[in-house]
């Protein structure tokens, strides 16, 4: 909570309308407001844009793993089982990407008549 200073309270003409029965108006401020201010100051930098793009790519890969490859919940038990299952799913995802790249870069062969 933050309260206004005494000098700013006396200068306000609308004090009687906004807080007539109190000596100061209390405004709630989140404990994370400092972190939000830092984020706001960094938002327009090129490094932040690049970081946001990279994070978006990774999030899309995880969404694909969860939704398409049914990796929302690991089936194998224990940390080693989950690691193995994730490794297999990531390998399958990389193989799909590789197949798409090969199909795109392969030269089109046309038969001459």
C-alpha cells in the first residue's frame, strides 16, 4: 500500500470528493510492480524482441508435443522414464522437420516427352 505525501494531499482540489473521511488515500501496489517496471523499460529493446521470438518458438514446440504427440502426461514412470519418453518424442519431432526440409529442397524431376 502506498499513501500520498502530505504536500501533495494539501494541493489537491478534489480531496473532499475522493477521500472525504480519511487523512490520506491508500492505493494498493503489487509487490511485483518493480519487476513490471523493469519489464516495461526493456520491452522496446531489440534483445527483448529476439528473446520473445525464441520463447515463442520453444512454446510452440512444447504445445505440439503436448497436443499432437500426446505428451501432456508422461506414460513411463520415474524421471528416467519421463526423460526417455521426452527424448523419443523430440526425436520424432525433429525427424518430421527433417522430412519436410528434404521434401522442400529436393529438385523436382520432370519427365521429358
